[in-house]
């Protein structure tokens, strides 16, 4: 997926954080309003600018309504760098300590739940990159054994695990048995994380969302409906620094 050069509906939209993303896998135009109020329009390859304009004209009222809802529900802006990082998935709290160092921020973790950010103190983007690298690695350390344990317990198998940082997907499973999990799962409750793992493991047997797939999920996670709704709203529990101040 790549960011498209197609123009937005207006300069005002661009200034307010709207973006157009071209996707080779997309089959139709879609729009998503994130909990921050950011708007992303996903378009199939070779979509004309006029088609995007017509699409936004049709959905303008819905988009503005969703953005207003996001503004009402948004909490107060949090300080950056964060003084602490809560990871409910593994019931961890990390205190963040800032220290002098090189221009490019580096991060070091101690077993006492302390993260030391050294350097980059005048460069917010460098600090964010360091925290994101740490988050991805911590997700690998936490989620890999959990997925392996879940698969063994329930009788599933998969080929390998990838940890990613994605804005719109919590996980996926390829036809070759590769499961991808979003590092942002660390900000969700353990029960929600287990549901998502069961969901992706079930795809190793059913590469669709058919009735048989959902029966498989329900057999191993009877409360999946409530957990799925909680996961849908889970982006609100992801701190702004995980995606903030970067290109869509």
C-alpha cells in the first residue's frame, strides 16, 4: 500500500489531517474516521481524482458526523514523552526516564520496569521512533509465547509470526500460515488479546468469515462477540505517540 498523489476534496480537508491512500488490494473506495478525528480514504489503484471527489461528496455528512463524535469522546491531550506506559496485555507498567545522550534517541529497558530514553530530547520524532521500536520488540517478546501456547492448547498450528504496527488491522493470517499481530495489542486486556489470537488461528483452518469459521471461534471462545466489540473500540486505548506525527 502506498500513499496516493490524488488530491483531497479541499485544502481545508488536507489541513485537518485528511489523507488518501492507494491500495492495490482495495476493490472499492472506503473511508475511515479514526478516534483522533483523522480521516483516511482508501482507493483502488488507478482511481481518478474525480471519482474520489464524488465519493467524498456523497459521504461528507457521515464523515463530519463521525469526526464530531470523535471530538466529543476524545480525552485530554497527554504529555510527550509519556511519564509511564501501561501494557494491560501483560499487566506491566513502565516508567519512562529521560537522559542526555546523542542526537538520535536510544532506549534501554531494565527489569525493574524502567525505560531510559537517552538522547534526542529536542527531537520528538526521534523519541517516537525509539519508543515504537521498543514497543514492537516488547510485543514480540510477549505475544510470541502467548500465541504458541494458545495454538498448542487448542490444537492449531501455524508457520510463523510477524509483529507489525498497523493503523487499521489487529491481526491477519495468510494462506501460508503466517500470522501477523499488531503490537498495539499490548494496550488491550488479556482476554481481548486471546480472542484475537483464537480468531487468527481459526483462519488457519477457514480462510474466510463463514459460518464454519465463526463456529470454530465460538467453540474456543464463547464470549467472542463482546470481545470483538471491545477490540473494535480498542484503538482508543492506543497512546497518540504510537502513530502521531507521521505520514499516513
